[in-house]
């Protein structure tokens, strides 16, 4: 399963990504909606975990 984590807090994104990878998932991380849009356009994800309040807009 491939997961996109969208979180601007680098420490929190790292912790979430580490936990998901530990569960055997493939994880990409984006620190903004702009980067998330780019990744979503290029890659297919089974799931996405979004921070509700990001610097460049709300998810």
C-alpha cells in the first residue's frame, strides 16, 4: 500500500512516516499542498493523510 503524508511539521511528518513504514507501507511525504498536488499528479496513492491546516492552504 502506498501512502502520502501531507504535514508541514517535519518532526511529525517523520514520526508518521516512520510508523507507517514500520507497518510495511510505502510512504511519500509532502510539506505543502503544492508539493502534495505534484506528487498526486505523478504517483498513485492508496491513501493520503493530510494536516488540516497548512501554510499554503487548508486540506
